[in-house]
C-alpha cells in the first residue's frame, strides 16, 4: 500500500551524511515537516559503523534495503565523499536495490521535499525532481 493510501508502494528515501547525528536529525526533521499520517519510508545512513565521521557502504546498503518497497529508492547525500561512496555502490549493480538513484539536491530542503512527494504517492522521477527543485528555494 502506498503512503498516500493508494495502490502502489511508496518511494523510499535514504539520507547519507558523514555524521550519524546529522543524518538522523534531518530524517526526524523531514518526518516532522512532512506532517502526520502514513509517510513514505526514510532512513538515515550516517557516519561509520563504529560511530565515527565518514560514510559507510554497509550502512547505506542496509538503509536502502530497509526503505525499498519496490518503487525505487532516492538517495540524498551531504558532501563529496558521500557522493563517491553512493556512486561506487550504484556502479557495482547489485549493491543497492535495482531502482536506487543518487539525487542531486540540497540535503535538508531536498529531504523534506522528497519525503513530502513520496508520501503523496509520487514516483521516483517526481521525488527526485521535487528534491532537486529545492535548490531554487530562496532564503532572502
């Protein structure tokens, strides 16, 4: 069942940060701002397995599998080496769910836009577009 109560499953979202605390906080913020109800799955994949700063292929794989409902997985990242880690996993071909996509988007605003769109039943293209469009949000 979709997050919006429809017939198709929701897109899952993974938030990759060099910090477990940052990834977890952004996931919580996105859930809070997306409103109540049945939200699409979103999981943080931050830091290293021993609690340090960095990125972990293992944590990313686990989170992606944890949010995969068959409609695709949108992966948002914070900084450079997180991009490289996700690209390496995608290049392997079998490390992440088949419809996983690295989304070029601002981390916080993109996470909120992605979760709102996924929870409303948007497909992977719509989720990626909404997250990417967050680059245009003006703060002045």
